C-alpha cells in the first residue's frame, strides 16, 4: 500500500474547536483517522470571527522558543455562530463574518496553507434560534460554497446534514 501523507493542521475557531470548552471533537476524530498527522487547536470559547481574525497570526503562526515559525499544510476555520448569536448586541452580520474569514483565509494562503472553511453546524433546539439568525446561517454557508467554487477557499464541509435530523 502507498504511504499515507502526513498533514500538519491548524484549526482556528470558537468553542466548537476549543478543547477547554469541550469542543474540538472533530479534531479528535481526525487524529484517530490520521495518526501520522498533527492537529493544533486554536479555538477559544466565546470568540466571534472578528476576535479570531485579530489573534489569527499571533496564535497560529507564533514562533516557538527557538524563533521557528510553524508551517501548516492546512488551516481549518470554523466560526460564525458566536457572531450570529451577537447579531443584535454586537451588530454582527453575515457580511462581517465573511470579511473576517476572508482575511484569515488570505493570511493562511499567503503562508502556503490550504484552507478548509467549515460551514456552520445546525442550531438544533437552541433557545436563541430565530428566523433572522437562521437566514444569517444560510447566508454564511452559501458564501462559503461560492468562495470554494471561485477558488478562494480550497475546501468546505457541510455539517448540517451530518449533525441534524432536518432542522437548521
């Protein structure tokens, strides 16, 4: 059999990526499936995409104690639910989420990494769910799909069908 490729992956996100917030389970699954690869989580619970964007270079590309800047074959970005939950209080919108994600994608690509932007997971039975937030969720997912088709984002994964029973 052919040798498996080794990947070095950085994952930027909110609580869904943050192991301290009991997130990052998708990275655990990837570690099981790809034991030769490395996965670094840069998730911080409660972050909106503007917060992720501000810390992206500082966290993901921070030099180690010897001054060596890490390189990643791939960067995964999962964010936007915190923004959507803060649409009324922080004035967040699908357009602002898209702008923040675009800047992170451009930074990762400028460093030679492929970019995988995960579409937002379903809301399930969250009490904060409403029609405005549902529309924002769909708008962000459609934007991600369009960016992949345009070649601006390398890949995406639609999570709704995997994680829901037909609900957003």
